[in-house]
C-alpha cells in the first residue's frame, strides 16, 4: 500500500515517517513545497482566531478564573495544526495520470478517491494563487459537466508539471474527437 | 455598425504585432500563434458597467451635494467611478488570450493568476454581445459556453471586449472546427444549441403517453395534501394578532358563535357532528389542494416521439410545449410513493441538460402504469428495465451498523446531558412525580433503547430495499422502502466518480460511490452507499470501462 517517495535516511516505519507519502500503488505525490503553502494557509486561518482569543482574554475576561485558558488552548491547537497538519495532508494527496483518466486521491479522515475520464473534461485551468507563487506550486483545475463534483482540483503541482498535465489531458480530448 | 471590419483584424499586442492575416487562419503554422490582448477601447465599452455600479454612489453624491457638501459628493462619485474603471483597466492589462488550432487559451489575473484552456470541441455556444457603447465603437463581448456546470457564478470563458470582426472570426473558426469534427455530439454535454433546432424540424410520429381525464383525477387524488392547513396555521400564527384571528383559541370560536346567536347552542350540543364536519372539511381541503396543484399543470399531458427525442405538451392555463432531445438525457428516474405503488403507478422523470427550463428534471410521465413506463423507455431506445433475475447487488450489511453508530452517539449525548441536568436539581425530580434517580435513569435508557430499536428497524428496511446492478451499459440503482426510486444511469453519462471512505466507514470496511452527472436539480448526487471496499473499487472500474 505504501511506497517511499522522498529520499530519506530515517529508520522510521513508512507509516510514521512524515517524509514518505502514503498512497496506493501507482500514485505520485504532489510537490513537497505544497506543505508550505498549506502551512501558510493554516497560519493565516489561525492567526485571527488567536488574536480574537487574546483580545477576549485581556479585555472581557479580566479577573475571571482560568484567565488565559482560551488563548492557551487556541495557541496550542493552532500550533499543532500548523506543525502537524500540512505533511499529513501532503502524505495522503496523490494523483495518477492514466491513459484515459485522471485519478486524485486525498485525505485520511475523509478519504476521497476521484476519477475523471478525459472524455468528460470540458475545460481546464492552471491557477496560481499568491501562496502558490510564494512556494512555487500551481493547481490544475478540471471542469466537467457534472452537477456534483463539476470542478475537480489538483493542488500542489510544480507549474511546468501542471502545464504538462494540462497539455496531455487536452491532447486526449482532441484524439477522442477526431 | 461595426466600423471598418477589416481595420483591426490582427493582434493588438503592441509595436511588433503582425498586422497581416488573422491568427487563426494559419492553422498549419508550426509556431504557436501569438497571444492577443483585449481591445484598449474596452475601457470605453465598459462605461455602461461603470454607471451601473456607480449609481448608488451617484445617488449618495446627489444627496450630499443637496446638503451642500459638494466636495464629499465629488470624492464619493470619483472613487466609485475610478474603482470600476480601474478594475476594467487591470483586466485589460492582465488578460490575454491565444487562439490556437483547436483551442483557445485565456490567461487572467495578476494576484490570482489563472490560465484556462478551452478546447473548441467543447464549446457549446458562442455568444457575441454588444451594448450600445460597444456598438458605437465596434467592440463585442464574447462569451464561450462549454457546458461545464460550475454555474452562472463562474462564466466559462469571457472576452470583454474585442473587436466585432475578431469576435466573428473566432465564432466562425469554432463553428468550422465543430462542423469538421465527425464525432460531434459525442460528449454528453454537447449539442445544446444544435439540438433544439434539429428537434423543431422533426416530424412527430406517435403519442407515447397521454394523461386521460380519469388518470388526471387519480393523480389529483394521490396528490392529496394538507399543506394548505399548515400554511393557514402559519398565517394565523404570523398575522393572527393583527387580524384578530386565533383559530386555536376556543374563546375565538365562542365569541364568533355568540355573534351568530341561536346557532351556538346547536353547535355546542352536537359536538360530534361538528367534529365530523371539521374532518370532512379537512378532507375536502386536502383533495382540493391536490386538484389545484396537479390538474392545471398536467391537463392534456401528451408525450410524443419525434425524430430525435420527446415532445411534451401539457397545461390548462399555461400551455407548455417542451422538446427533449434524447441526446441530452443524462439519467432517468422511476419513483413512486406507498399509495401509488399499491395501485401499480409510478412517475417517470428524466434528467437532462436543460439550461432553458431552470431545473434539469423533466417529468415525462406523472402517473403511469408499469407497462406504460416500459413503453416509454422502449421508445427512448433504452433496454427494458432489469427484472428480479438480473444480477442485483446489495450494499454491505455494514450499512445498517454504520448508520446506527453515529445515531447512537448523537442520541446518547442529549440523553445523558438532560438526565444529568434533571438529576442535578431536586425540585425537577419532584416535578416528575417523585421518581428516584435510578428510575429516571432507567426511563432515559429505555427511551434511548426504544429510539434505537426504531432506527434499527428503519435502517434494516432501508438496507433491504437498496440494490444496484449493471446491465446493458447502464447502472440501475434502487432505493427506498416508503418512497421507492429507481435511477437509470447510462454509463457513458457519468462525468466523474468519487469513492469516499471517511474514517468511520473505513472501520466498517465500506465505501460510498458518488457520481457526477450533468443536469438534474442538483439536490443530491446519484450515489451508492456502503459497498464493501473491494467491491466499490471493482464497481468503479466496471463503470468506467466504456470510457477507458
């Protein structure tokens, strides 16, 4: 089930080593730098919560028992999410470009394994948000006609790889038609 | 109207722009065609948008000016106008496109950079729009629709704006490409524009299904509904105080009866009769609601087969005449409730790509018997529905347990909390008839067990009525024991397949499949729940076989 994907000299078992992707056979992990995009995004998400908790603690809860608990908990949980979360998300995010379909696998808590046949692709985007530019990744976005799941996103690709994937999928659309 | 059409044919990128033949003409050229930009005059064409967006600011400005604060007024209007103009200018500077041999590339955004690639094969519709200002300066806004369902919020491809000549060249190029593609109509989302015209030219053949007045009456009886009572209740609750109406207060009726006088004694003496009258009134109201809701809509329902699809006519006051090309049918749903099923009736709906009619679901037989539904399905050229002998598969038995465990936890939490609160207060326990803490805990546990037993029963019933099979390149999914439904999904209409295994389902070793299908009302995806994991993977492979 697992395969080592990054050069690592640690003796940790594959299931515990954060530098190894845990993916079904045949799937490629996305760029390791995607972890930093996730980390920055998590930081940006937790920062307002932390500030809110600090303000609450210092203004509203003056003299209350257990003052500082809220900030402490938010800080701890946020820190844990920022430190632990990204590589766990990265380890479980993989894709496989097949002959006729793209497969995207993600998540452990909410594991989702999506297959989009190329015949069904309507159009394709390669998108780069500011965080993507910062860490050097890009997202491939696939639009299908389905009402459910009409936009399938594969984040964390190296920009040349994203463009290569797009071109290969586009070539498939072409051959199916002519 | 469009100025000199040949004046600005080529790219307008800058000094080195080649003013020769339009880019798409050299389809055989090896070098990729150059990137092009929007026309600088888009800024002028966008003035309409500027006014539209700035009208609130304008109103505010006038208000401020009337109060003598002219400076503020000018500032407000200026900021609003410049903001919109600025956004157009930013788009103008950041947007570029390239018309390739068989696709168009759109690149947009500065901070959020997005490069979109739209193959010509997938373009359903090319809309060329010109507002009055754009017409004056010969510009046009081009909208490419691909049939992707992201919806109105995200337009598939918009060029705002380019010269009309360029827009027409692009449209002709896409049209020529589509005409040259032999497989046109292959993709499920295709031919949205073409099919309507085709279907209109069809000669119709025969009526497949029609609602006789008798059938219509049956349908109206089956549509019995007490929704009106609920609605009246709601009205009485909301506006009752203001209107002086409170039908749930005995005094209200007593006061009214007193006004009538001698009748009061009669009514009060024969309460049973009054209650009987009440029930009859309720029944009549329910029947009338069903009648009003169905008869005007389904009056004269006829479904005829045309060359390319179905044509449905119905309606008493609002006559509708809808053409449903079979090429655009994505799925069919046979549904029936307990009463209809008892009389062997069901309803047939098809899910189709239909942006024209709002929801993508079309009822093509509101109330039909089994043989009639079979006839309609045969008329669609679809294989007959599989019978009991077909290789039906059931979901895993873990379906039952996997649904009960979360329910047990959700029910347990409030039960424990309520019990704890009640036991924590002596006076509350006394109010409950002097029951001791043990008795009360037992009572709570009993209630919890009872609820769980009921839920288990429902879940088992649910499981027993779920099954699916693949036959004749179609997926059939049956579900529901109270309201039953059968979904018929042609395999080549599946846009994408999700296999979902959240952690609690993984513990049970099961997985869900969800299908992306175009059209439909979009409330819930077609899905198969609680398959054994290995079966789910195998089924997904089987489903995707036709497109591999």
